[in-house]
């Protein structure tokens, strides 16, 4: 066994682990287990027992299996490709050499306005959904709403989510320390178990956190509470200090 074989085994192990993790987080483990069982039966019938008739039938089913898998797992495949195509995942080395001193602090200038706006909206019981881009590009979601290119300002955020505003029902997306879009449509978490008192806004925020690595802030219109969704987990009723720590990366 050479170095190439070791690398080959490690890559296969990584692929299987990532697939398992993806299936588990999306709630499709049962379906995935059924597919693995079908493949095992096909190998047993056609390769081990050499049953020609049954093997021929299963061979036909396997030949169209790729198309079926694409249909069944289209959301998971899209999430996987988004993760691979993430800009920062491929160019993180360039950032290490090109980032200037103080640029990281400049990137965090949106924290104070966002925290202030969220606290004001929570006090007034104004519903809000704010998505903050991390590594994965969110352009596909930005184009579902109205495009912006504005500085992050607390008053602007409050005006966008004002109850009479035409954009208040959608989500705002912040990327590169700027407001990129508002009134955006987010994917809804279907398989997640969340409390009944939480509505569509929380389901959308949780769904976005499951589809991407973005930080999603949800301000409840009914309860006047702030929640944060990240990596498929929902943290409810957080304080201003906790929100500032999460946005600053001090979590």
C-alpha cells in the first residue's frame, strides 16, 4: 500500500462521513439507509448469488438510480455544491496574504447597528429576519428580494422592518458589512422540531441556517424576543450582550 492508496482511502472516508452528516442534519437518514440496503441486495443478488433474471431487473433499476437520487436529494446536493463553491473556502490563503491590519475590525462595524436595531424592534414587538453572510455566498437568496447596497444603519434596518413597509415580511441579507438585499425569501425548515408558539419567521430562519452557514437573527413579533439560528440550531430569548458576542465571534 502506497501513499496514493492512503490518500484514496481518506478521501472516501471523508466523503462517506460528510454524506452521513448531511443526511442526518436534513432528516433523510431513513431514506439514505433504504438506498444503501437496496444497493447491498443488488450486490448480493447479481454478484454473489449470480441470479441472472433478478440481477437483470435490479441492473435496470440501478441504471436509472442516479436520476432518482438527484430528484430525491436535490436540496442536499444543492447545499453540498454551495458549500464546495464557497468563495472563502478556495481563497482563504489569498486572504491571509492580502488582508490588511484593521480590516477584521472594519468587517465587524455592523455589529453595533444590528444589535441596537434588534433591541429597539424587540421592545416595539416588530418582527424581523436578518441574515448575516459567513463563508458561503448568498447571492442566490439575495435575488429573491429587492437589491440594496447600503451601509448597515440601525434606523434603516428598523424602517425596512416597519409594519407598513412592503419589505417587512421578507429577510434582510447583510454581506461584506453592507446591506445587500431585503424582502428576501428563505427556505423553510420542514423536518425540524420547533415549539408550536414559533411561527413561519422562525422556521425560515432555522431553514436558512440548515441550508447555509449564515447567522440568522429572528425578532419575534408576538413575544418581542430575539433568537439566533446557526448551523441548524435555534438559540431563543437571547440578550443584547449575548447577541453582540455571537456577532463578534466571541461565542
